[in-house]
C-alpha cells in the first residue's frame, strides 16, 4: 500500500512537471519571445482604462462604428499603421474584416512604453495570436 502511495506521488510530480513545460513551450511558440504575465496584466489594465469604452471588453467593437480588435485582419496585417492610429489618433476611412469604418479615434495620450504594453495585450488576447511589438518599433513610428 505504501509503495502505491509513493508511486502515485511520483506520478503527480511527473504530471506537474509535464504541464509546466508544456505551458512554457506554447508561450514561446506563440509569442517568439515571452511576454511576461505581469506585462499582460499591465496591458490589460491600460486596455480597460483607455480602449474598452469603444472596442469593448471582448475586443469585438461595434460593427460600422468601432472596429473589432479581436480577430481583426487590419490589426494583424497593418500593426504599425494601427500603432500610428492609436499614438496620434485617426479619422481616415479604413476597412476591417470587409467593413468600412470612418469614425474618430482620439490620440490615446499613452507613452511609447504604455503603447507596447497595450499592443502586446491586444495582439495576444481573445483568440489573437499576432506576435508582439518592441519599444524600438513603437518609438520609431512617427506621424
Ligand atoms: C473613442 C473611441 C475609441 C477609443 C477610446 C479607442 N479607439 Fe481604437 N478605434 C476607434 C475607431 C473609431 C477606429 C477607426 C478609426 C478610423 O476610422 O480611422 C479605431 C481603430 C483602432 C485600430 C485599428 C483598426 C482595428 O480594428 O484593428 C486599433 C488597433 C485600435 N483602434 C486600438 C485601440 C487601442 C489600443 C485603444 C486604447 C489605447 C483604442 N483603440 C481606443 C475608436 C476608439
């Protein structure tokens, strides 16, 4: 009986070890370089404070008024242009998932560092798996 317990104990350790390494692996595959949980949390806080009013908690937006960030072909393909829009504001016509948008997004007023956090959050939230941006990349984006 005791032996069984010992075997069971090692089996549990084995399970934990496996699930731990799986997690790490999938993070690396998805993100290239790992975004820390704490950066995702900070990005989420910025999102809830500065973006959620229009793009909604689910990132789905409101068709024809506020474009979606979740499953957005625009965000996936034109990440730099999207950063520019959030950095400086935008009211030019754009198309997201085949639907036209031409309303106003005011400049976010965020620092480059905050833009990195909020973008890495939206690039990797909901079902998005759109990679990540660096501070150098965001800082290089000019009007
Ligand atoms: C006042 C409402 C509002 C707020 C707040 C807002 N947006 Fe937007 N956002 C818009 C609108 C409207 C557009 C389309 C702008 C256009 O037509 O030029 C847009 C476009 C975008 C796009 C590009 C299109 C897409 O759907 O992929 C991204 C990315 C984006 N916003 C991210 C953000 C982020 C990140 C924040 C918070 C820092 C934010 N937005 C805050 C209204 C808003």
